[in-house]
C-alpha cells in the first residue's frame, strides 16, 4: 500500500487527480452532450472521431515540444490547458463548437500524455521505474473509480444545472493538478537553457527507428485486450449467453478492484527487456485463455455460464496488468533518452494503428464466426507475441548504433551498479557525459 519512494507517492497523487477530474466528466459526458449541448448521438460520435484523428496527427509534434521545452513545463501547460477547455464546455451550444472544443482538448491531451511519460521516465531512477509506474497505475484506477462515483452522484440529481457544473468541477481538479505538477522536482531535460533549446537534438528521430515503430505497433495490438474487456465480452454476454445482464456490473467491478490492488504484484520482477518480454508472453497467455473460456459459454447454462464469463473477464484483466508492466519497461529502455518526448509521440501514432481496427474486427469475428472467430482473435495476439521479440532487438540495436553508450546506459534498469567509494573516481569526461 505504500509507494516505492516519496517521489512515486507524489506522482501517484497526480495520477489520482487527473483520473478524478477526467472520470467525473466522462461519466456524465453522454448526457451532457445530448441534454445540455443538444447534440444527436451521431453528431457526438462524428465529433469524437474527428477529435481522435486530430490527436493522432498531433502526437508527434506535441512530443517534439516536450523535448524542446522540457517535460515538466509541458505537463503543467497541458493541465492548465485542459482545465481551460473543461471550463468552456458549458458554453458550447452547437456541433461546430463541440468539434472545435473536442479537437482542442485532444491536442492538449496529446501534449500531456507525451510530457507525463517523458517526465516520469526522466525523473525516476532506472531501478524504480516499473515499480513506481505500477503504483501510479493503481492510483490512476482509484481516481477513475472516485471520478465515476462523483459523476454518478451528479447524474442522480436528474438536474441539468448540476450537470452544467460538472465540467467546472473537472476544471478545478485539473488546476489543482497543474499547481501540484509545478511543485515536483525538475527532470534532467527541464534544465536546458534557452540557448540549448534552439539547438537541434542530436541523433535520428523515432520515425527512423523501425524497431521502435514495430514494437509500439505490436503493443497497440496487445492493448486490444481493452476491446475484449469493454466491448466484445459484454456484447457476447448479452447476445450469445444466458447470463443475466446485471453480471456486467460485477465484471467491471472485478476489473476495477484488480487494477487498483494488483499492478505492484504483476510488475514484480520486471526490470529489463528479457523480463518485459516474459511479461508479454504471460499477458498473451491470459488473453488466449480468456478467448477459449469465453467461446465455451455459448453452450453452457446457468451458474456455469456466469462463472465462466466472470473467469474470462478476470483473465483478460490479467492480460492488461502484465502488459502494463512490460510497456513501462519498453518505454524506459527502447527510447533515445535525448528524445523521449518525440518517441512518446511516435508511439502514439503506431500504437493507435495497432488497435484502432479492433472494435469492428473483433466484434464481427466473435458475433458472426463464433468459436472460429474467437480462435482467430487469439491467433492475432499469438502472432504479435512472436513478432515483438525481434522488433525489440531491432530497436535496441538502433539505439546502440546511434546513441552514445554513456547516454544509453542511463535508460537501462539492469545497468551495472555504481562503483564503490574506494574505487577510482571517474574522469572529468565521464562526469560530463553523465550530466549530458
């Protein structure tokens, strides 16, 4: 229950605040957009799709801004920007305003995602990164739970005035979060002077690193476990089994509890690329087991169906937890330490390509092809599991070719320990390289 370090505890507060504000608004967003703004469901879907495309296109430019101006500064700017966007939501009255606001929100959010990822890797010691990120993931899920409860309470009043105030609540939470971010310690890349920011960061960018692009693409494929979790299994329960619909509440409740209390457990022992790949294999095994269990519920009845559907949901949550631990390690060790923002942005592009197709494809396969469809879904993950092994090796070789060894050593969680005090002191040149 205790954070791995005081800094991890402070970062977890940021995760909780973000999720509290975002979760509160998202819970009531469908009602807000239709009842307050007056949009149709089709307009909401179209607007969010346009905003998603904008976020996709903005991911890499926002990452480059993070590298130029520093992750902590850009994280705070993003939080303030999101607070401003939420504060303006109640004044939106038509579709054009909704699209403009949604696009702006997604672009600012893309900046925040790149900045947050780059900052946490930059500021946390290599040996603590995965444990700290796991603790932050628990705080994030706790925040979303509290935010959902807050949004649910607002909905319970059946009052448009209360719903009108919900974005302002989120805005205040984001402002508090921005203030807290400014009080965090500066990361190494926040210390660049104005003159240094004008100098082009050395080395090829992430788009020239095929190993990184492939690895993050396959990560996106693995994250289609969320499509199974949130879309396909619930639809399967309702349309293809005799399980009661109320079971859905228990499924999502189980997922929430597991994602609050188990990230530290599943992250234990993940401390380098080999152990991260092992976590990927475990995650994929859970995914495949979930597919096999769920397809069997088509022919079961009563309590057997209920138990199997629940177990299928539990196993796909296990896939989520182990994949998270692996992903944090890939971020830390397969990015150029000098361009973490740009690498985060590039990952936003490729991981989106790896998963954007899944809702339509998985739903079609499961609902129309039955058992064969479920086995094909499992086969997609098996292929990605095999393919990610050479892609990580390719990404590592690229870094070893284009990044100085002393700079690259900073990113490795399994790097050799520092020399003892009585050993020879490092040369001034080594000190200078380490500082860089």
